[in-house]
C-alpha cells in the first residue's frame, strides 16, 4: 500500500495547527543518511525549553484507545483482533475512520527505513553468528503471526475486506505491517508518566550518546511532553539538537531497533545467547514446562570484565540426584499442576532459584557446571561467527548490498566477536579461581 509522503519543510504548518510549540529549533533535512533532524535556529542554553507538545498529540496506548472510542471503524478492528493493534486511519487513506493529526503526520516520516526487518536475504546472511541473527528471525516470525491474525480476524468486516484485503483495489501487505512496526519501534521513547509512546516532532531528534546528547524529554506539570536543553549545554544556530535513545543499549539492540550503530561505539556492550536443556536430560520436558525465565543468558561488559545474567542455566546444571524434583499435583476438579521443588522446598519463582543454590555446600560445583555450559555456548557462537567469515566475504563480492547495511553488519560482527572472546577468557579465569580456592581449602 502506498503511503503519501511530504517534504519535511512542510512540517511546521502542521505543528502550528496542532499547537506544537517550537522555541529556537526546527526540523530540517540533514542531507545525510540520518534523514531529518532537529536544528537550532537561535542561541539557547541551560535547560531552555525547546519544544512543547500537547498531551493529546502523544501517541500513547491510552490515547490510541481514546481515538478508538470516537472512531467506530478503528474500534471494530480492535474488537475483532482482541488486542492492541497498530492500525490507524492512515491505512485507509482517509476513506474510512475519523481524521486525527497522525493521518497527516505520517506523511512527514521517511519513506524507507533501514531496519534489519527490511534487509534482503543476502544482507541478513551477513548476520550469521551475531546475536541479531536469532533476534531478527524471531521478530520476523512474530510479525508474520500478527499479520496473519489481523488478516483472519478482520477478513469478514466489510470495509476491511474492501480496503485492505481486496488485491484488485489496494491490498495491505506484510511489507506494510513491517513498516508500521519499524516506524513505531524506531520512534517510540519512554516518556515519563506515560510510558512507551511516539511524541510527534520529538521523534525527529537523532541520537547521540554520552556528553554529545544535547537535549532531554519529560512531561511538564500540565501533562504536555517537553524537550529541553541539558543543564550546562549551549546551542548556536545550525547546531543539531540530539537526544539519547538509551546509552546502555548494546550494538545489537541499536541495529535491531534503529538501524544503525553509532560511530563512537567501541563495545557491543551486551548480547543475548539462547540455551536449551540437553535432549538426554530426563527432566527436560518438566523443566521446559515449568520455567518462565528466558531460555538463555545475557553477557554484558562491566569495566574490564564480562558479566553474565540469566537464571535458565541453573535448570541445566542440577537434576534429581542434586535435589531438584517435579511432582504432578491434582486438585479436586481433576485439574493437574506441575510443581517444582528443591530439597522439598517449593520453587515458586525460578528467577530466585540461584539464591537457593548459593546456600548449598556444593555451590562451587554448581557454579563450575554453569560456567562450563555458558563457555561452551560462547564457543559455539564464536565458531558460527568465525565459520561464516568466508561466506560473508563471498556475499560481499557477489551480491548487491546497501553500503550502510553492510557496514553496520560488519561492525556488529567485530564488536560481538571481541565481546565473545573476552567472555570466553573470563570464564577460564573464573574456573581457575574456583580451583585455586579448592586447593587453598584442601591444604
Ligand atoms: C526517531 S528517528 C529520528 C528522525 C529521523 N532521522 C527522520 O528522518 O525521521 C530515528 C531514526 O533516525 C536515524 N538516526 C537517528 N540517530 C542516528 C545516528 N546517530 N546515526 C545514524 N542514524 C540515526 C535512524 O534511521 C533511526 O532509525
């Protein structure tokens, strides 16, 4: 479905009409791969308010429901899908539904995004061995499930049938669904007092981390969203005004959600690797059925070393002979429930399971087992990453790739390889430390 676009210099009449207040900044095309950005038009300093956006213009979950209450067609879709959906009146080109400011605002958003959900198969193959490989596949699968669900649930609504699903008139495609996801994901921020939301015009600000961030966003006493200069910062006409999309976000998350990795990023910061219970574990089905923690672990850079977090690994490390037990309980109505216990103490929350193990005399042994599992998984990932280097070089020489996507994929590969190698060495050191302590204790 074609989305009408308008040049960004036509945004200011829309902003005036909708009571967005600009104070010494404007949205301008930057003439580079970042697209548009916020630029200072006069000198400002020290916590000056640069922009104020009325509360009802913030695209928050609450406001979407407010719009739906006065738009029977939108409500009809929400009721059919039975959950929050991302559709707006813009998807019917204004033929159906109540007009709202977003129908016009979406025209100022870039026509294309470089998020990996839009990468070609050749570009996606550059991600083999990175943590983005599995994350991207998972995202594409869930977008596909969502799109199929919306299609199935709305296929019998007359106007949807006519305006969305009739291939001869104008069809809503999976590509459109990916667009909506990419637009929302790359522009949403965590607005204090509101939560995840897209704030029109603030979403035109590009990202810069650390001391390079010039502005912050917040909610004022009247509930309006505001953008203001950081204390101690000064901007002159022509300077770009930036916000941070999250200084703690790792390289994988930046590329996944925003389609770029900042030039100044020198570490992948963190990465998530999945884990599975081995097939020869007799408790595998019970462990999988009961665990509500993410099946994997997160590696994160911490000063000079690499830390890790995730409770799932402990389920791999202990078994019946150690004290883990599963029982199938039956209530009076015949309903069954699986119960897990550690040495007869019921485990109600698996995120707290390591706290129970820490009190055990065999804690060091459990730790060694966990480190072995994690180190093996890191090694497996490194082999996949390093083993795909030749294929990546071949893809580069044979395929027509977007330069930016290639550069970003290669940076992610480099940053994650460094982090994985560092983690592998750190696990060795942890094992050495446990053995040294044992030797000292046995003297
Ligand atoms: C919230 S939007 C910012 C406005 C956007 N530049 C536009 O033209 O509409 C986020 C997108 O801007 C781009 N972007 C923001 N900061 C960037 C940066 N530091 N380097 C490269 N691209 C950036 C990315 O495409 C990202 O997905």
